[in-house]
């Protein structure tokens, strides 16, 4: 029997608390902030590691991005992944969610086999949340999105809570399948110093288009069904504020009067 | 004829109100394209198709199959793809609800076509291109997206557009679509249970009263709750308090929580991190209460009360009660 395999999709993103936006030029200054793993993907990774701890198997983290994304995969290894694979090459650059999902799907198919795929609900830079379900569709496997709790971990079957249609559903899914997780699902562990040391020495595999046997015409700007026609960085939505500094009684009185709130005169 | 199609999300009983917002926007797009507006209604039960016509659909494609009674994306995708192939729309609008955001990518991949997530603006340019405007980078930029494949799919945020008016004299056509669903795919995902009632649905609230780090202890949420009650509103919270377990995640307002656009938003003891602002900055009126006059929240508020929330909030409650 081949070993159970859990795939984690992970993206390197700029730290959103530090990234700077050029309002005049309408662009994002990516060099303004350090790079880190997409925070939602750490929840996905944690969930995969928990699955491995409960049922056995190995965790493979896959990312697509420039060479520096290796550090995000090393981070994933420090946090419990057994292997890191980086899809890298100029052909991949500029891919939209469809092309990205296709590449990730091809990469997953290149593995000897897989049981569950874990993805974060969205990335903090792209904000789309589309890649997880698109990968599932490409692989022709079921998926459950916005998972807020994994309630049962078994070989061949996963049981989760997820919210939609105004209710919380308990769903079970046969493997192979894919889940996308919210921040509620767990608290990602912090790697120990020893884990980090070990991960530093870990080797990250780099796969190019030939390794996953994908037609580069389906990738990048040429292969993507969507393109960004232009981008604007709107100025922050600051408002003209009326600041009330009086004692609470007067301030509240003024506020309610201005707003015509609760004054049934 | 060019067709704009709206996906009418429903739980078998009720169509999600975002569908009526999409019909209003869809009508505008259809007119600019010189085309027609249709709706796709997929349901496990008999459900009112007339309402979609009253709200602007020229034609409703209705597919009914008991397998659609549950929110299982593979099944709904299969049905939706069949409807799309029969109807042949050029533009497809889907509500960016949890279900819509989970279903739409599957449909886009199945049709090998474009999908733009979570749009806040949609337009047709002079060359009749469909322009999709969406925030990215945690809401800090707006990207204008064009597609080069057909059909062109977009998910659209709830409460971004106004609902289409209900015109009961409108006429339209209902086309029942015979679905051929592969039973072999079913059963991969099984529904074991369904819990309702605990939903906070912050998105629907007209008034949200939110508490942040300025609260000293968990029990003090009662004060926030009391103000919310007086105003017939709902209780929100900033992320740190949710992370600390003081209140459930369903109350969290912000980028990683709920995005709300109420008539009135009270930020009590919330400093105004961009994480939080992303979830509430579009509220009609924002009132900030904070003892730190340099808190960034004051720059985003219409009214700022500088002072101790433990004095101001009780005073608000008192005066509001008195006023009534």
C-alpha cells in the first residue's frame, strides 16, 4: 500500500501589515514588506499535520512562485510538512486562478498518489479563494469549502463542519477530496528552534513545466482566461469626523441630536 | 442574443437576496449589451419561479432534482453546467456567498473559462467588454479585470448593489430544464447534520455595535449587547477578542471575519487596524468611541467620542431609553 499522502497548497505573500501602496502610481510596492506564508495556508498545513498525526502518512506542501518561495516551503517543513515542492519557471508567472489551479492540479497528479488536499480559504494578496475548488474540479474530486472544524479524521473519510445556506452543516467526504479551511479550524503551531534548524537543511524540490508535463500555452498571461486591465489604489476611506470631547452626558446628547437617533419628539 | 444570467442561490425554500441584487445589476448590463436577462434556479424542491421574473428575469431556467436539496458542490456544478450549456449565456453572475464562492470555481474550471472573485463593481465598456472590478490585497487595491473566454463568470459581494424592485406585472418565461445528473458522483459527500438558529447574520443587521480591545473583560460584552439591544442591532467584535475566545467567530468584523455595511456602526474601544477597517469602512454612519484621541478609527468615523467607553456606552443606553 502506498503511504497516505496529504497535499497542502501554500502561497508566499507579502506581510499585509507592512506592505505599502502607492496611491498616485496605483501600484503595490511588493518590496516594501517581508514575505511570509499566506496566513490561511498555515491553518491548512496545521490541519494536514493533525491528520498525519491521527492517521499516519506524509504531508507534501506545494507552492507555485519565484525562487524565494522556497523559504515558505522550508517554513512549512519546520511546521510539520515532510516534503516541499516548488513549481517554478517563467512560464508560470502571471497565471490567474484558472491557470494556477491547472498547474497545481498537474503537480498533484505527478505525485505517486494523494488522499486529501488542504487549502486556505483565500490568500491575503489575491483574495479570491478560487484556487482550492478549481483544483478539486480539475482533479475530479469532491471538495468542502470554508471548513471551520474537522470533527473526524479517518483513513478514507473526513468529517467536517462548514457553513453555507445560512446553516452549519456537518459533512463527511470520501477521499480523495479537498477541503479549504477558515481561521476557526485550528491554531497553527509555532515551529521550535530545532524544527527550524532541521528545515533549513531540507531540500526543496523544484519542478518546471516539463516535470509536470503541462503545456506552457495554458500558463502565464497567455494561458489565463482573465487579465488585469488596470489597477487603482483608492485612497483610504477617511471621513470628515465630528469629534466630541465633552463629558459623556453632553457628548452623547450632541451625538443623538445630530443623528436624530432615539429622539421621538 | 447576448444573455446575462444570474445564479439564483436558494436553500430549497428561499432564494438568497443577493440574487435580486444581481438581477438589478444584470438588467443594467443586459441593456448595455443589447441582450436579455435570465436566471438559473436549481433546487431540490418546487420553488417560486415567479419572483425572479418580478425582479427582472426575462426567462428562468428551472432545474429540479432531489439531489440538489443539499449543498453539495459537485452535484450543483453538474446541474449548473447543463443549464449553462442549454441557455448559452455570455455573462454569469453568482452571489459571493460561501456557497457561491465554492461552486463558481468548479463551474469555471469545468467550462475552462474565466472567473473573477468577489466583485464590487461591474460594467460594460464602449467596446462591449465586460469589466469586473474587485478589491485585492486585503481590500487595499481595486483591480479592473477583463476576460478573454466565454462565458465570463463573476461572483459578486452581497449588499454591493440595490435589490431589483418587485414589479408584479412583469411577464417572463419559465423553462424547465431536464437534468441528467450522474448518480455515481453522489455520495462522495454526505450531509450528516444541519444546525440552524445560532446564525448571527451580522451582514443583515441595520445597526452593529462592536467591541474591541478597549473592553477590559469578557463579561463587559454585556454592555455592548445592551446597547445593541436598545438599537435593535447586533453585536460585533474585533479580531483580538475573538482570538481570545471572548465571543464567537460569527461576531467578528474584519478582513478575516464578516464584512458589514450597516446603517450605523458603533466601534467601541476599537483602535481601527486595517484588518478591522476592511470589514466595516463602508458602513453608512460610523461612530467611534475610544479613550485614545490618536486612535486611527477616528479618521474613518463620522462621529468620534473621545472618552471612556465605560462611561459613554452606559450614557448612550440611558439617553436612548429615555428618548423612547
